[in-house]
C-alpha cells in the first residue's frame, strides 16, 4: 500500500518533467518533422541552456535575463550546426555531432565561470537559495507555470508557422526542390529552423535546471531519444485528431512527453532497474519508426492479395459458363 501511495505521489512530478521534456521535444519536432533533418545538437544544447541559466543566476543576474540568455545560447548552437550543414556542406547528422562535442567543452567552461574555476561539471541552483520559476519543492505552482508556458509556446509557434517565413520552413522540409523553384532560400530556412529548434531546447534546459535544482554536464545524454520518443508516442496515440492542425500536433508532442515520464514512474514502481529505461526508450522509438514500413510492406501486401483472390473468385463462374457452352 505504501508503494502505491508513493507511486501516486510521484505522478505530478512525472507530469511536470513530461512538460519540460515535451518543450524540448517540440524543438526536436521542428527539425525532425518540419525540416526533415536529423539533428543531434540537442544533447548538447539542452545542457547549454541549463548551464547558462544556472551560471547567470549564480552570478546575480535576474531570472528573466538568465532564461533569455539561455534561449539565445541555444540559438547560437543551432546556428553553428546550420553553418556546418549549409556553408560547409557537412551532413546534418554529423554537423549535430560536431556541435555537440564543441558544446561539451563550452558547457564545462560556462559552469566553471560561476564557481571561479577553469571548468565545472555540476552547478547547484536550489530554489531555497535562488528565486527560480519552477521547482520540484513546489509542485502545484510548477505545474501551473509549466502549463502556461506550454500554452504560450504552442500559440506563438502556431502563429509563426502560419506566417510567410514559417511556411517557407515547412515547404523546405516537405519539398526542397520545389521550394528552391519558388524562390525560397532553403539554406537560410534550414539555418533558421535549427536556430529556433535549439533555442527552444536550451529554454527547456533552463527550466530543467531550475526544476531539479542543478545544472549538470551529463543531463543531456540521451535527450534526442527522449525527444523522439515524445514525438512518436504523441503522434501514435493522439495523431488521429491532429492530422490537419499544427497547434494540435504540438500538443500531442507535449502529451507524448508526459506519457513517457508516467511510464518511467510506472517502470520504477514495478521494480525494473531504471538503468534499463533508456534502452527501453530506444526500443520503443525503433518499433514506432519501423511501424509505417511494416504496415506498408506486410499489411498492404496482404490486403492486395485478398483483393486479387476476390477478383479471381468473381471471374471463376464466368469461365465455367463458357466451358459448358
């Protein structure tokens, strides 16, 4: 009974983490679904956002300025990836890896500045000592604030992707050749998409640092897997009502993140070693990514076979009639 009570008490925390990582997953959605780019920068840019926010608050700067700078730092990380990809013609996935490696050293240096050291792998940001926006120590307030942030972000992105420039990003991902034929600079569109995506990811990193009370150099490990899991789970479970509405698609990403962390809490409650959760996440992502291919290859073939057999059965009586005649 005590374990069940502990499990139920952990659900609000899972929802809060789901919304934070759901915001990060929106950044992944922009590159993966809108631009059709495999961007691995997020494993580093989420740490950059956390490091910048924690460092600036430790040095005495205000919370809004710290979060704004975290967002801008993420945008610069996305800009670097975009330059690698477009100006230097490096494949997108390799560009993200290169930026991620650069950010590892940068993040250590940023956190070291707050402690007066050359580098630091961890920087505390407790709500007891700092005026943080959210904290796991005040769950009700955190849930309300995160819900408002998610709603505002979805509204702003819905407006942006309805503008002419936002539509150029969507068409670049859908059909680059046609976009170029229409006079769209696809390289600029890709860079802007990467900048916006990683800015959002870094913003979620700033929120995560405040929520968990510290910034850590390793907090971004496996972030791309969590982001993809949120996108794919949300699309698989709720995509049926969000087919023609971009805002609803973003909502499904947030819901996917929440479900992911509820499953995380459930796995821990059932006694499974939490060290295996990333492996489980990777398997789930692989299965959902393979599902459309399996459906097309096996189920559509079976359907076509059934249709051909029905046609043969319909033609069979006609053939017999001709033989009797």
